[in-house]
């Protein structure tokens, strides 16, 4: 394997064989199996795709979409026309007794409301576009979430490898110290210290194994199959480049969250137009036929009704909606300012993580490898105590953990930048 985070190369002491620590990340990582099925290999892109297809929070939007379709359909329904029958001059006295002078009118009335219907439909359709934007935002958040779980799982897999190697090394040290005690080169205290270190390494292995099971369950829960068995294919060594501030700010402005504000403003505008139309008098037209019993004749009747009163009865609603547009504009500016700062900080942190990786991998780890090699030789010759040797070994192990933490930070910062800018989270 060409690409390694670090590779401790030491001269093997005469009294025991030192196991080289090798942490490779260009591997397929088998998750802890929780079922008898053959494990399925998944990449980060696969995990994101499964989440977007099967996460229940996204399924909610499908149901909400049908709700919006129903509202659009209902908005296109206007007031019903009316059919009326009126009888006059019947069952009276004299000339109007019985039905001799009765006049009967059959009428048909309807409202002139097409503008109102069109406005209601337009408002409902605009509100439906808001739902689609909310779905995009939720998809970005879930993609970011599953990507973070994926990175967390790969990092814990590597922690397990480090702990297993450290446990194996601790076992060899216990054997070596025991031989030195028998030869009179070390005290029994060093044997107990080495055994205690071995116990601690064993506990560390057990801890990370439990964490791995929990992480796999948490990741697979994103697509509803937490008990399935998977192999996760990832490469933490594939360092994403730190993007420029200007390019990311341009992407930030196109994020669906800011489209959401624009759509909310359009909804308010549609609602204002609807309020203005509703405030206008709705004319009612009536047409019909009248029958005269006395002469056995028919006549046409027609009429129009215009509501009386001020046309500004929705002025308060319109003023509130205009103010709501101002509120949305201010909220948009505030969010842009906050996310601009957050994005800049993340870019700086990402650059710092890349610097830490390069420094630890190129300078600190090689220096500690050399120190451990010299400490191993000195310990084998009896020139170094167990505590002194173990301190050097712990320093190298700490640097290895620091390098792994830096890779984790780099990837998590990159994922958060992608979430903020609304770009695809698949690598």
C-alpha cells in the first residue's frame, strides 16, 4: 500500500520483536455484523442515495405534496350559481285570489368571480413551490447528516486498528519485561506497570468495538435498515482541496434557503393581490323567465347586484402582508450575514486542518518514529526504564490519534461547507 498515514519503522530489539504500526485508510471497512446476511458494500454516495430514497422525513413531503395538489384543486372552485323560483300575487283576495293573477319567476344567478378564482389558484401554486424548496433543504441536511455518520464510522474503524496494534504491542512488552525481571535487568514493578498498560489497551479496544456497533446502527438507520450488515468503502486520505472564499460565497447565495425567502415574498405578494381582489365588489348577474297566469304570457327578467361599501376593507391585511415582506427581507439579510461569517470561519478551519495534517504527517510522526526506534534500542540494552520507553511510545500513539482527528475535522468541515453552499455531498 503506497499511501499511509504513518508507518513506524524501528530496529527490532534483540530481546523481543517490535511490531510496526501501520495505519492505512485506502481500504474497505467491514462494519460489525448484526445479521446473518452477506454484507453489502456501500460508498458514501450509496449511503446518501439510500437516505434520500428511503428516509421517512422525506416521505412526509410526498404526502404534503398531495395536500397542496388538493388545495390547488379546491382554489379553482368558485361560488355555486343559484337557481331561484319566486311566486307573486298568488292566494290573495279579489282579483288576486287563488292563482288567477299569479306571477312566477324562474331565475338563474351567478357571480362574476373569475379574477378571484385565478388569484386563489396562483396563491396556492406559489405556496406549493415553497414546499419543494423545503424538501430540497431537508435533503441537503439529511445528506450532510449521513455523510458525517459515514466519516465517524470510518474514523472509529481506524481507531480500532490503532488500539488493536497498541494492545498487541503491550502484550509483547509484558513478555519482554518479564524476561528482563527473570534476568535481573528490571524490577517487578515494571512488570505490574506493563500489565496495567495492557489492561488499559484491552479496555480501549472494547470501548471502540461498542462504539462501532452503535455508529453502524445509527448510520443504517438513516435508510431504515439498522440491523443489516454492510461493508463501508471510504478513503479518509483523499483530502478535499480548500475552496476559495469568493467561489463559496457565490454558491451560498444560491442555496435553497435563500430561494425560500424569495418564494415567501412572492407568496406574500400573491396574498396581497388576492386580498385586493376580495375587497372589490363582486357583481352578481341574474337572468330568468316570468310567467303571467292572467294572460298566459311569458317575459324575460334580468338584473345585476353590486355590493355597496368601501373597497378598502382589506387594507389592514394588505398592510400586514407588506410589512411581512419587509420582515422576510430583513431576515434574509441577517441569515446571509450570519452564514457568510460561518462559511468564512469553516474555510479557515479547513485550511488549518490541512496544515495540521501536513505538519503531523511530515514532521512530528517521523521525528517520533526515530525517537521510538532509539528508545527501543536503549530499552533493549537496559539503558532506558519501562516508564521512559512507554512515554515515547505514547507520544507516537498520541500523534497518530492527532493525525486521525485532523483528517476527521477536515472532512467534517468540508461536509458542513457543502451543506451551507447547497452543493452535492457524495464524495
